[in-house]
C-alpha cells in the first residue's frame, strides 16, 4: 500500500513537472511560426519505439520559457502539440508501468488547479498498438480563446510520456484526427 501511495504521489509530481503549467501551453498556442508552411513529415518515436507516430505540417520549436519537452506547431490547423518524455524516477521504478500510469491520472486535478476553466469531457485508458495510454479530453480557455485539449500519458521501459494536443475548439474533427494519429488509429 505504501509503495502504491508513493507511486501515486511521485507519478503526479513527475507528470506535472514534465507537462509544465497551463499558462505555458497558452503561450505555446500563440507562438509565432515561420511564414512558409512546413509540409515535411517527421517521425516521432518515444518509449524506445513503443509509441511511434508521424507528424506532417508541424514546425518543431522549443517550449516557451525553457519548459521540458518539445513543441510542434501547425499554424495552418491552429494546433499545438507538446511532447515530453522522461525517465521514471528511481523511487517509482519498483512498481509496474500500470502502477505509474495509475498514479499519473491525477494530472487532471493539477491542470484544474492551474486553470479554473479546465473541464474534463472524457477520460479513458486506450490500447495504442499494445501500449496502454491514458487519454483525457478537456476544454479550456487559453489566451482568451476556447480550446479543446487532449492529454495522453503512457509508460514503458522505465520512461513515461506526456503528450498534449491543443486545438481550436471549432475544429473538433481535426483535433480527433490529430489525437487518433498519435494513438495509431
């Protein structure tokens, strides 16, 4: 029981640190990109190849404020992805990947604390090519704009990922397509 509590606390802390704060994501949504549309396809491989997907039309940028992870901006689609991958802390490695993922589910509470307008629409654990991925769909207000936001959490090989997909609230179909691309659907 103590190990599970430690994993829950450590998971929440690590995921919160990796994700950064909602205001940082709001800054990312307003980031300026190059005028030319980037049509190059990039392959993203995380968790030693267990989580792999392709991005087309996204420009890779650093996360504003020096936050962890990498930001990908698609200005034409008005979509921002923030992708972070970190080592699971040594103290939390005694449990399974499922235990760590369970502990990370409290990330929605941290996001609600950071932004009072953050509202969870749905949450579920999905199977993405054999990898359990915890998927939260939410709405929020960033920089005065309504957005739809997906948070995808996964753990494997002593590492974890946090992927945020932030889209214009009017583009529900495009948002779903971007999330499904990451999930391999």
